[in-house]
């Protein structure tokens, strides 16, 4: 296809390797992100009936006749890309970024290695009912998150469900952002409906009768195809001559699943389940019992903030605005992350610097400012022979650390445990081979301000984003991952010791302090043991608390549960099936997402459990007012 971008084309950090798919409204490419050094999928808005590509790569309308439709479609593509970026669910493809170039729009998404369900069905013909149920439940749970944001997929079919090679879980792809909006324009209607998977209301050029039941129909058609090997008849012909043969409930060993599929494939929209929850009830699904979990998943309306700093002379390459969406889908523990607009030209210009360069810059700054270098406290030397429980502090401005012993513990939570979530399994034995020291408290406002005072931490000032930093002994918050990393790099150079963020295993080992209970104090909630939304704090509204306000755990550490979420070094994986057993950080999985632990002051008590975990993106830089961190110091 002459309209594809040439292999090797590059826009900023993204290299276009080759095209992997195309449709009436776009082309999908395998790409390479040179900043994160990972494969990505890049979708380009390209309405083939309206547009052509010029030799220089620019895309233009075929003629003036198509100009208005072309521009309207491009704008809708980018607008709905913002919505797609809100989704953060293990069974939905993740969108990392969107941008304009070559006269059109692009969405950068997670590249998933796996097998399309379409290929599996072509090879095997049908799938066992227990596997069909699993696929449908996982995708339906993802759709529940989508629908609760007032968004529809509208093109669910076997080709758009990938079975991940990593964990064998189904992932729904291709939300077709422009295709959804363009159906009311001049494109041929059949271009947006896949025969057999689209209900009758989707064939109408203008229809106010589409909703969650529209996607539920398509997913049930997928389930029908997987069980029988046959696609249901086309939706637009079922009113006059319905040849659909309902599933016999006892034919596949799962009567409830067959009932739910049949109900979802009803012709009249009023007779279909109106929501994912209704479908789960008909299917007698385990997700019916997840109402409590879904209720716990807070959704805070995203808002934008603009960094408050002196104006600079604009640089065309450095003033591009990054709109960061940090929403989390149903079924996951969530952190209520808000959306922020952070400019790469100021707050996050350090993102383009390699780790080795950043460390070098920090070291150079320390050498250039000898008066700022602290005196090491001679009373607190620490090594691998230091007695566990020893409290150390490398300088007056450094965090107070507590030495933890080497040891083993069971990490995660088992199915059946109260509040258990699938990403906390399987429970596995982790052995911490060496002593290490970890912050007695979360990093405080005073410690962060010290970093800023010597022109380190790249100038990220939460107070410019309406965060009160006046109380020095309160935890610093609103900290993105890369800003936390810049702090530990500065602290290492400043103190002459090796500081870093904890691994996820180190964090849980420290938080448990020898316990294997749900909370560090036991298996039930107790009043005033931690700072969370329903922990009995006595606050009239949720807010952070001063360090040491609540009881320490068995290791003498404060606020491991509640107050602010804490970053770890680990890349995100949806379970522990292949996680390190030696306490080291996870380097596989999705390294654009990093793990957060501990829960925050705005969270319900189940979010501060010792096993609870969630994730947030590095790029675009994402954070929320309840996110902070604590540090680890290696012992020589």
C-alpha cells in the first residue's frame, strides 16, 4: 500500500518499523520507542476513501470536497484518544500517548505479543466452555470500565481480542476512536460493522439506541462463535427473518453461560442485559460477588493543572503539552489519580536524559557546591554487619533509616482472603539475602525542599500545583516516578551513600515486619492505626498526617499503610507467576508502568492492605496528590 509510512520513519522518540494492520480509517504500525527502549503499536488516522499521502509523508484530503470531513475526523480521533488514554485495565490495551504529525493524528499503544482469538478459532474451530467463560468474563470486566466512562468499543470480534503470550489473558484492542464518531458522517455504514457481531442498532447511520448492550451483543456473538464455530446471522436482517439458533443450555456443560450468551444476543435492545453487571448475574459469574471490590475502585474526575513558573522564550520542540490521564479501570485497586498537564520544557525536561547522564550531572553539582555537601554523621556508620533495628542518618537533611535483617516471607495474598485481587497471586516465598536500610518515615516536605534548594530534583515543586508544603514533617506528595528517581540520585551524590527506591518485595517485607496478616496489626480494621479514608482518623476531611502520627509496625517503620502511596522500582506485571524470588526488582512486564504500594489518605481501608498493589505510568508523567515515596539505602 503506497499510503503507508516507509519503514524507518521517525517522529521524536518513535520509529515506525513496519505496518501490521490497516482498515478503512487507519493504519497500525509496529513501532519502537527509543526513550523507553520497548516495542509499541502506533495507530495512524488515515481515512483511505478521503485521503492520500504525499512523498514527504504528509497526509492530505483527496480534494476540497473531503476537506471538512477529513479535518473533523482527525479532530475526533485525537479527542477520543484522550478518552482511550484514561483506561487502565489488565484486559484493555493501554494507550501511552497521542500526537499530531504529517497532518493527521497518532495514538501510541501497548504492543501485545500474543495470538488473536481469530487465529485460535481458525486453527482449533471451537473452544471449551470453561475457557470461553474466562475470556468473556475478563473482556466484560474491561468493558464495564469502558462503559462507566460513557464510552463504547463498537467493534468487538475475535480479531480484536489478543490472548497474551505472557499470561494467557485476553486483551481487547482496537477501540477505533475515529471510527466511532465518523459513523454519522459520510462513510459507508458497513465499514464500521463486522457481519455477525454488530446488532441492528449499529447499522443505523444515526442511532440514539446504542449503549453498553451494543457491546454486550458483540461479545456474546464472540462467545457464540467460540462455542459453536459459527457466527450469528447479521444483526440488520434479524427483524424480518431471524435464523438465529439459540444455544442449548445443556449442550456445553455450562448452562448459565449459554443463558447469558442467548440473552445478550436478543434482537430487541430492551431484552438484552443493560450492563456488564446484569450480564454477570445471568451468567452466575464470580464477578457478581465483586460489587464490593468495584465499589472500592474510586474514580476521581480528572482535572488539569498548569505549572506555575516564569515564562520562557518558546522553543517549538519543547513546549508541546502532555496531557496525562491516569484513570484506572474496574476490577483493579485504584489510586484515584488525577490528570495533569505537565510541560516537557520545564518540569520534566530531565525525562530525556539517560540514567548515567543524570547521575553524572548530580555528581558534578555536588562537586561544584562543596559547601552544600553534608558532614557524614560519625555516630551512624552502617554495613552488612550493623545490628538490625539500628537507626542511621547520614546527614541532618537525610532521611532517618532503620536497618532490616535478611530473611524470608510469603509475598502476596491467596484467593479467598478478604479483599483479595488476582494481581496479588500467586503467594510465593521470597528470600531477602542481605540486610538493607529503609526510611523510618516517608520522604518529607523538608527533605524535598532541601533537594530543591541546591537546584537538584530538576526543580519539580509540588507547591506550584496547589500542594501545601508548609509543614516540614508532613510527607511530600504529588511526586511522579521520575521525580522520585531524581531525588534518590541526588541523595546518593549528596550523602556519599547508595540510595534508591525499594523493590516491591523489599517494600512488602518491610511492611509486613514478620506478619502474614492482612494488615500489620492483624486481619481486621482497627480505629486510628493508619491514615486512610475510613480508618477512624477523626479528620473532618481526608488529609495527610504528620510523620509518626500512627503506631509503627514491628520493624519500627511508620505509615507503611496509608498516608501516601509509595513508589517502588518494579515494572508492572498483572500477577506474580514469574516474579523474582530473591527480593530484587521486577524488570520484565511493562516498564512504562511502575508499582505503587501502601495506599493513601483518601483510600478505603482495603486499599492499605499489605498485599495491595497498583500501577501508574512513567510516560507521560503521571501522579496524584496522594503519591509520595520512601527510600532504601544499601549497606556496604
